[in-house]
């Protein structure tokens, strides 16, 4: 081996080691954020875009994402210190606040503005109307959870009384609703995507209605953290909010096909055509909020639904469980 070749080889090796070392340092410098989400669904597309497009890294954060499989479990993880930020319906923070806990959960950014579930039946029904649910059994999810309460709100809106006209089951856990339905339980079930589409593809269920379209505007899923974390590390919350807003803007400015491609790493087992169709389905019903602000009007509407479901006797104070500071700063800093 010639002397020149040895020098070149040594230079290449040193360059490679230096590159690896620098890359490792850069990754080590990122602040880890333990994020727990209520479920893993295309309903939360802007969040996954923020992850796959590197927006969290741009803000100096490394996301450790966990599927909590239910708002109750997400809140438990947040309050016990197993998560830094929780993503779920703000109804969970209302429950915690009215219990009188000192280190309660505060919502700082809203992602979705409608229910993300779809009513699935056992047969295709392009002419479905809600009166067809009379005398039927619907698997609705956990009692007191936002999906189940919104479902009841929609049923009442259509003149149906849960427990009398329709049997809404609340004894089946959120994460096993699809399995229970496939196993023969219930006439209908409320499911998120891509689970509903998976049942359609397998011929085991068919989407007959959108609960989101019927339910109207609701601050459905928001990001929250504990009061103590908010006081201790507001910079982390601001960086996180900035990244989420970048994801929201990216979704607004890109095609359905581009969005589906961006979230593919989060849903590797879902066909590309199905991803495109589902992203379009959520876009059509205006699921994603164009900004991050949780409004007092929206929170009050959500608590109206909670009261209507018989789950709320005392209301939470908007100014106590919501802050718009971080959302406003992100929107001011990051222009379209």
C-alpha cells in the first residue's frame, strides 16, 4: 500500500470518526420530551408531520412518543411524572381541576377542533340516518371520555335518548373497541382512523357517519402539562408549541398526497392509498384547527357537553386550566 494511499485512508477514517462524533454530540444536546398521546391516529396528522419533518429537532427537542390508549391513562402518566406533556381531550384536565389537586394540568395548545371518530356498522349503508340506531347497541367507549360524550351529544341532537332509544355501551375499553366489535359485540361502534378503514378493507365493518361532522366545533384534543412543569420549564413548553405550529402550517400548505407521504413512517402498515383517503377525510371535515388557541367559548361548549352527559356538576375556571401565552408567541414567531 503506497504512502499516499495510507494518508488518504487515514484522513477518511478520521473524517468519518469526527462526523460520527459531531452527530452524536448534536443528538445528545437535544432535550428529551416524554409525550403521551391518547391514541395513535391519523386524526393527529400535524403532530406526526412535526415529528417526521424534523420540526422538534429544529427547536432542540427529541420526542419520546407513547400511546396511552385512553385519556384517563394519559392523565395518570402526566400526574405521576411518567410523562412531560400529555395529548388528549381537555375534559381530563377539567376532572383533575375540580378534584382540588394543587399540581393540576394546564392546557397550552389545541390541535383538533372536531371529534375524530366515525360510526361503523356491520353493513354498507350509504343512506344511513341516525334514526336507524333506535333499538340498537353502540359501543361508545369509556364513560366520561370525550368520544363517548360527543357520541351521546350527537344522538340527543338527533332526538335519540341514550339508555332508552339506543343502548350505548361504556364497558368496553377504548383500545379494544374494534376487537370487541369484530368479535360480535354491538351493532355499531365509534372508531378513529386508521382503525375504521382497516375494518372496511377487511370487510368487517363500514363507516356510515362522521361523529365529527355531526358534533360541530369542540376543543377536542389539546396539549397539556402540569402546573409545576409549566412553572419550572416554560422554555420547553414554548419550543414544543413552536414545533407543533410548524407542523400545522406544513399541513395547511401541502397536498393530501404529500401529507400522506410525510406521516407514512408513523403508519407503516397502512396502504398509501388508504392514508391518502383518510387524510382527505379529516381535511374535508375541517378537523385541524388553523391556530393553537383554546378559546373560552370552545371550552365552555365542551363543558356543556359534559354536563349534558351527566359527568359534570362543577365547572372549571378557563383562566386556571388554559393558557394561550405559548400559542400566541408561536404564532407570532412563525409566520406562514
